[in-house]
């Protein structure tokens, strides 16, 4: 064992429940919890042997012996919290979207390098079991030469003046919303499955006037391997699924030997070229936690790195590539031309 983890956690908002559940099931020692809401911090501390709780992040870092902190708060505080933790030699797991923008993300990476700490970005979508299975299928060359991939994001949660208020109300005030907050997941999945991206072309729009940022758009991708990709996002429309937040949409991957389809229930289907019938590909997964227990599996991966020194996915310095792509999408939308990823 490389290290014994002593974890501090900041944030008690909607999505934090999945982090807390996973850390508990992984038997991680939680030494402190921080939240602006004292009652919520106290309630969470009871989940972890009545550990200490705080309402100020810097005080928590200074007064505990944590060697890893999980930052589960909106991006406006990411850079400040990263600096405080790094100065105290505390390694960091930071929820996406990682900081407010590419410039801040680069600053965060420089801070980590200066103080010799690791920042991992909590990007769990690539740990959803259907993408793990799709990666396995693609490596088997079942589809032959790959032509293109498309993803239709249709969570159906963005209509009306009350959109997002019951879950993550700060969504309404985000200047950059759909791409920065949600499509960044699909960018990471695309890179995980198909490799790096050369250039993008995007047209974004706002359909719900009760929010600040964009909530719909179409993005064209060109991959280094010659594939083409399409992201078609609309948060106001929905798709067929028992739980429309499970996959948040549908994916189609087309190749010379056939087509692979992911539906809203996490089911994968293969149709051989020139045939009309699809074959369901069986893969087992747990309907637990968030989206096939992907938060648990990513946090298990983090422990494999921090405790057993195994390889780390989505270290901040590598995740910067996703943010370069995101930034290029916004640039493409504003100037209506193809933007090369630099």
C-alpha cells in the first residue's frame, strides 16, 4: 500500500450524494466534511463516524490531517479551493466542470505542479458500464473501419421557469451551460472511445429564456483517425427511457461492418451491414448509484491510483485537452467557422 487515504470533502449539494455513497462503500476514512449549510455538514459527518465538520474550507484544510480532498461544489470556487489545498500539500479530486474556463484550469494545473500535488478531475461518464462495453466491442473490430459517431442528448429537464431548480439551481445562472456543464462528458467519452479530436464546428442556441446560457446546439467533430462525430444536444426535448438521466441520450456508431446503437436504458444493439435485424449485446451492470454506478467505479479507480500507485485517468493536466475542445466549440459558435484544436 502506497498511502492510507485521509479524505476531506467539501460540498453537500445534489450530486454530492453519489460521492458520499461511493466513499462509504469503499470504506475510505473521511476525516472532515465542509458545507456552507452547517446542518447538512453535520448530517453527513454522522455518516462517517461523526467526523469533524466545518463551514469554512480553509479552516478545514488547516485543522485536519487530510491528504486528499474531494471538491464537490460549483466551478466558481474551484480555483480558490485548489490553491488552498495545494498550499497545504493536499491532493485533490475536483468535480467537473473543472473550474470556470480553460484559463483557470491551466492556472490550477500550474498550482498543482508548483506544490507537487495531484489534481484528478471527477469525470465519471467513461466509467458508465455501457461505454466500457462499447470500448471492448470497438477493440474487437466488430464494426470494421469506423466511419462516424453521433450522440443525441435529450434529458428533457430544461423546460419552463423552474428548469433545474429542484436539483442544481445554479444551472440557470451559468453563462456557459450545455457545453461546459454537460456536453463536456460526451467530449470525454468521444476521446475515450475514438481518440483525439482535430477540429470542431458548432452552432449553439438558447431555447429557454428563463436561463442565462445555451441549452441546445449541434457540434461537428473531426477525429485524428479520420472519423467524424456529431453531438446534437437539446435539454428541453426528451428520449425514450425508463430513466432519462441514465444515459441522457442515445448514441450511434457506424462502421464498414455494421452499426452499434446505445439506447436510453443502457442497452447496446448491433446491426450487421446489409441486414435489417438488430442483435442485443448482453452486458451486466448494477442499477445503483449514478448511471450504472459510474461514480463508485471512478472513485475506486482513484483509490487504485492514490493507494496502490496505478495509472490515473483524467489527471487535470490531461483533462485540459477536453477544455481546449470545449473552448474551441464556443469560439466556433461565436465566429461561425471551423476551429482547429491547438
